[in-house]
């Protein structure tokens, strides 16, 4: 969906108009008569009085107006008109409209931004067939300063791009394609993107990334994307898991579990999507996004159970399960980030374990960190954007489950799966403030609902962007 913002209407009104409804009735004050004529306004008021449509945010009722322009009015519940409500309002309108829709809701400031964000999230569709992706358009008709809308559009577009990256199927989404797409999309925004190929990975001892990527004819790489605005006083690093397809390797996944593994890149996609938001809004915070990208395939060159690999910085891992590959690539990038970039904080994000879905379901991501301050900041960002996190424990008593007789750790210590996976990553962050986000549950959706559409959800992109924005000074 694309969004045009109008302070008035200088062309024929759209065939579909959306009007907000709250307990006091239809919110018609901000709707110009060019969009909804007097006769239409009277019909809307009569319909609302007689049918009492829901005011729950996201609920939408349709009022056909045969022979009129507009030809239909969408009555959208406004709830309390909070930013969270208005994101749902926008998503509900976009989903109900299906095509062009003029939005005439009298809101302003952050509320207008939230509405635009919701329109983009709810209006998102992915279709791999050429020419099949819908070109829906929304008109935001407002009487106030339209500049606030740019913020909501930036957040919506960043999340939509993250969804696109994750939804693209593996024959197209090779590691090289992923890296080049990141460069082509982010470079015009002022982000410096470097593509670190296999020779560089070998020189830097990215043993986890090379071990995972060695299974495929498609070589692995590292996407190194850096936003360096003038005047930045903080430097944050986000590391995203970039497995373009995950078969499980020799520990092969069942067929039913493999069908959605083109979205195993969702953590890396969210990290890049967050950077898209930050650069589009020119946020004065230095940010580096590292995405180790590889395909976990099955071949004669694939890593085997029992192998030992060496990560950047020298720490070693014994492979017990080739399907526990995400932590191997994250470990390389985390160690590199801490040793070479010296950030103020580092956050990794990944569709890492099925265990987090057992613990939290599909509505919230798991948050692991030893830092109360970082936990609070990330949780607040998740609450603000409607991408909730639930803090999970790092239990020292489980450390022995990671032990190995021949390496510093093993990569698959069994239950509790999500906790031990986070504990595996913890040493690679050293003494830097670090958090791990396991988004295996909310990164994918089986159907359209709320702010998400079926397939990859882009979960984490907006959350991380909000967390980064909170570090801006002045």
C-alpha cells in the first residue's frame, strides 16, 4: 500500500471513504465535504444511530451508498484513540478496503503517525507472481500539519520491507541476493553497506557461519550495514540471524516443520528493517547491523554431529545437532561486534528455538538479558510498538548442560531449549550490555489478524527502531 497525505482534496473523491466511530458517534468533523458530501454525512449519522456499530479498534462495518460518491463508507471503531488503538484502526481499514481508500479521520500528531503505520501494516500483501502484488493507495485527509505522518510511514515501510525479505522464497533469496538487496535498499538512505564474503569470513574465523554455509552451493556472507550520523553520542549494534532456508542439515527437519523455513531469516530481516526506519528518520544514533547469512542445507560438505568449530575470538563449539545452527552464526557476529566495534549495547534477534513458542506462544517474543536496564528499555519499546516481549531467565544452574569434553561448549543441550540457547550466546557478548530476542513465535502468522498479515510479520523491526530512537539526545 502507498499513502498520499492531503490537507484538502484537489481531485475527485475516492470511491471508498473511512470514518471513525467512537461512543459519541461518527467522527465527521475532520472529513471535508469534498470527500463525504452532506447527503452522505446524513446517511452515515443515521446508520450509526440505528445500527450502533462497534467502537472497538480494528472493527470495521461497511455502509454501501449506491449511486453516490463515495460508493461505500467504512465505519471504523476508534477505541480510545490511543496510538495503539489507531494502529489497529489503520490496519482494519486497509484490510476491509482492499483497494483505494480515502481516510477521513480527524487525528493529529503522533496519532496520525500511528494511523498511517497501521494502514501500511494492515495493507501489506506478499505475492511472488509478477504483477500480482496489489497497488492499494490510501489518502490520509487531515486538517492539521501532515509532517507527522512521515514517522508512521517510515515505521510501516521498514516493517513491510522486513516482511518482504522474510517472505521471499529460497530460490530467489540466496545469501548473495540478501546482501545485495540490503545494499540496494539502504545505501540511498545514507547507510554504508559492506558485503563480507567467504574469504573474509575465513580470515576472521567466522567458523560458525562457514560451517553452516558450507553445506550449500550458495556461499555464506556477512551483511555489515553502518549508519553514522553526525553528532551521534551512542553506538548500538543489532545482530540478526540470516538463515535463508533451514533444512536442519543432517539432523533433518520433518517435512511439515520445513515448509515455513524460508522465514528463518526473519531476525536478520527485522534488524535490517529497523535500520531502514532509523535511516529514513535520520535518527542521530550510530547503528551497526550485522547479519550473517547462510543456507543450512544437506550435502557432502555439510557439518556433522561431532564436529568442532572455532568462532571469531577463539571460542570453540562441539556440534551435537546441525539443526541448532542459528546460534552458531550469531556467535560469530556477536564476538566480532564486541571485539571490533565496541558498542554501548548489542542486541541479537533470531527465530532461534521452538522452545520459546512452547513457553510464550506466538504473540510475544522472548527477552533474555542480564541487564535490568536493557530489559526495561526493550520491553518499553515493545509495548510502544505493539510488539511485546516477555523477559525469560538466564539460569546459571543450567550452564553444565552446555559442557563439552572437547570444546568450550556444545550447541544443543536439550531442554529448557530457549534458555540454554540464550546461555550459549551469552559468553560471546563479553562484558558488553547484551540482550537476546527469540522471536520464533511472533515472526510468523498463520492468518491476517490485528497488525499482522499471513506469513512473515516483520516482528522486531519497529521495536528495535523505537529502542534505537530512545538513545537520541536532544
